[in-house]
């Protein structure tokens, strides 16, 4: 075997490969994260989801009866097809779940469904993972957010047992034929802001005393 030859000259640089913008990478990562996680919310007052979300199930709104002190204080979107597991027959001294009604007699935007049974839908957004319900505004913080739906803030009456605040859809509907029954149960009232008086710390100016508060459900 002969002696090794000298080292060859350096070759010419090859062509530049395809460039990927950082923004494209970030967008791809966001999309993958969204596809894995997503977020879920309840659309109160409707049995369908907006075009921005997928329907998980439709249901009826339930909660504790308005004059009871116990049971849960939060509202539930109950599915239409419950599954039981070894229930005890008869009525027991336990927590109670009732249906619900709109109490909107003096609230013109939703007065047509007063006393009606409140419906709901559980919706999933597969590509956005952060959910925000904004009280007192019916718009999202910026164009980067997607407004899933908007409407009016509602809760129990201040004279009844406390419940959570929910965002009721601006175009809410009721179970057909339920507006004539007035069954009570869990009750949804519009929420008014209070400002200016003793013990009413909301700032007057931006908040108007006695005005019903709006709301928006947003995702990003």
C-alpha cells in the first residue's frame, strides 16, 4: 500500500435549504397543543354550540331549589339521558337537584321565555385551550380572542340562596311548552349593578346603577 495522498481542496458551498419562518413554527406548535388539549364550556340558554365549537351533549339546566339553604350552589348542565348505579328507592334526606326557570318577567330582551325551563349545551373547542367568561362586557378583550357567545349575566335573586353567576345566551330558548308551568326550582334572574350608595362599591360612571350586566364567553 502506498503513502496517503494530500488532502483535497475544500468544495463549493451547496445551495441554501428551504427556510421556515419562526411564526410558522409557533403557529404549528399552537395548533398541535390545541388539538391535544382544547377547552370545554357550557352554553347556557341554547341546546346547540356555535360554529366555533363542537357539541359534546345538550341538556337542561339544574340546581338547588331557590328557597333551600343546602344542596349545591353551582348550576349544572344535566344530560338528557342519565345513568344510575344502584340507587336507593324512595326519597332520602340528601342533596337535591331541581330543574330551572328563567325569571325574566320585567326584562324585555328575554321576557318571552319567562318561567320557561332553561336549556344548555356542553361545547368543546379543540383548537383553543384558554377559556374566559367576562362579566359586564359582551365583547372579548381583543381580536386575538374568539367570542363563543355573549349575553346577560344571571344568578339567583339576592333574596334567595346564593348561586354562581353564569353567562346566559343573548338569544336564549326554553324547553317547548314550559313557559306556562311556572315550576320554580333553580331560578335565573338578570344581574343589576349597584353603585353610588352605602355598601355599593362599584364605581359610578362606567357602571350605571340598576342596569343589567352583559357578559361574553371567549377562547384563545
